[in-house]
C-alpha cells in the first residue's frame, strides 16, 4: 500500500485514455496482495491484471467484489470498524464506473497509510 494522489491518478487516467488505470489497478492489487486478509485474491498483481485484460474486464467485477470485502477487514485490524463495500464496488464496475471504485479504494489506502505511520486512527472510523 502506498499513498497516491487521487486527483493526479484520475487526470493521468483521462490523459492516457485509460492506460494509466491499468497501472493504478496493478498498484491497488499489489496493495491488497501484500496485506493479507481472508478476502484476498489468490493471484499475484500481474496475473490479476492479465486476467482482467483477457476477460475484457469481467474478472475485474470479481476483483472489486473481493476488494470490497478486504477493505472491511483491514481497518478491523486497527480496532476500527470497517464497512464491506463489495456490492457497491460490483455495481459501480458493472455500470462502467470503476474509476470511482479506484478512487474510493485509494482513499482508503491513503487513510490506512496515514494510520500505520502513527497518525492515529482514521477519523471516520472512530467509535
């Protein structure tokens, strides 16, 4: 997981006609791959992107669904409540709005990186 500017990633995705989105998805897959959860995909980030491309994005629906579950497990490790976003990610990706999924996931990554760096618990997940 690494901190990344969401606005810059969206702009690069638009400028490169979606090519940067594949790189961004690779980095997201890598973030989930190196952070073990029960909902991890059992493929490496490279294979994940390859399957994504070969299946014309259909494998991506599965990825987003699993990432939605995994994104609920990671905050639980920090003692914070996590929200399962699997269905939301699935619906958005089926509707062709996967860039919104990428932005939400990256926002979560940024929050987790800040927390792991000693910044305290994420503000929206305190109880």
